[in-house]
């Protein structure tokens, strides 16, 4: 009798755990219990590289064209553009059903910026200038629903975009990308990568050079990149960088060019006068007079 009660107790506890897991969308194994619609996240889990086009224009038609151009995701640029959250909501809606998943680089890790971006339907939150653990922890906290975070359940177009089960599935589909842009961020790269809820640590190539005073290819610069990369991969996360770094070993998440660059390059191709970019060097720094390099660990 005692053994029978013990077995029944174990079965009841297992059933309860399964119910809780399903209720909050937390998968503990195969992922069969949660509907995954963030195709960019799925590709990363499969070990594939993903590329995102950068959008700074508020024109929904431009966003729609970019979302259907073949990118895995779109990097909606709010940090260095006048885009408003109303603009972003309109843009994401214009891309409803398109293959490219909407990511937003928010200006800062504030509850309002992150909440509005996710309410608009963003499945990726990119946080710039991470130099403290609190900043990246706040990003996870405001991007995720309880019990993981403290995102409030308000209104928004997310349900119309991603389905009526959004509340249950959102935590598993939303990604957090932490950008390291300075030596201060590099110094705590291992701690940043260890924060639960972070998916990608991104090496901001140009700003890393701006803040450190070193240029791509110089040993001191490459040592900073290597430290970020090693810490990120050791934590089991993905490493991001500019599209020019697509052939760097270990990198799998890339920021591609913006719409103005694509229009210009498209016109040049159409006119038969396409540029010859230097491989392996990020676009802005690619204008500097130094030869391409194959990065090596120091």
C-alpha cells in the first residue's frame, strides 16, 4: 500500500511539472511542447548562420521589400535613427507573414522601450553599449514574461502577428542580443554571456575600434574580439558581428547593410559598376587604408 501511494505521488508530481512547463511555454528537451515561430532562432539552434538587413527608414514599403528580400531577420535601428515606436509598429505590421523576423535595436534597456518593441511584435531585442550586468539583466527582465521576467501583459499587435498562444510561447521565441562596444564591456564578457536569457553576444566592430583606439587587424584589437568570442562560445551562446566577418570561425549572427547601401549597390550592379569590397573588414572601417587580415588568436 505504501509503495502504491508513493508511485501515485510520483506520477502526480510529474503531471504537475508537465502542466507548469506547458502553461509557461518552457521546454525542457525537444521543443515539441512549444510552438516555435522565430525562424531565426531555430536556424541558430541548428548551427546555421543568420543574416539581418538593417532598416532605418520608416517607410512600410521599404520594410516590406527588405523583409521579403531573403534576410533571416531585420535589424530595426532605433538607437541611431529618429524612428518612433509607432513607426516600428507600422513597419512590423507591413511585414506580417514575411520570412524575415523583426528585431529591434532599442535605444536603451528601459522598460518602456523594450515593452513597446515586444508589444509591436519584435522577436529580438538588441541592446547596445552593454558595460554593466544590470543593463543586460534589465533587458531580459523586461523582454520576458513571468516567471522568467517582469514583462507586463498589455495590449499590442503581437497576437495578430504570432498567434493566440503568444503569451504561452513568447518567452521561448524572443531573443536577447547583447552588444559589446568598448573595452569596459570586453572586461566582463564572460559575465555578460552567463546571464540567463541572453542568446547572442554581438561584437560591435566599428565602435570597438573607436573606444579602444585600435583598428581591425591589429593584435590589440583582435585580442579584444577573441576574448568576447571565447567567453561567448564557452557559455554556449552565439557570437555576432558585421556581415563582413561572415568567414570568421565561430561567428553565426550577422548585421547586414542598410537600405540606402543596398539601393546604391543595387544601382551600381545594374549599371555594371559594382564596387569591390575588401573581404573580412567591416564596411565603415573598410575605408581605412589597411589590407584585409585573417584574424588569429593572440
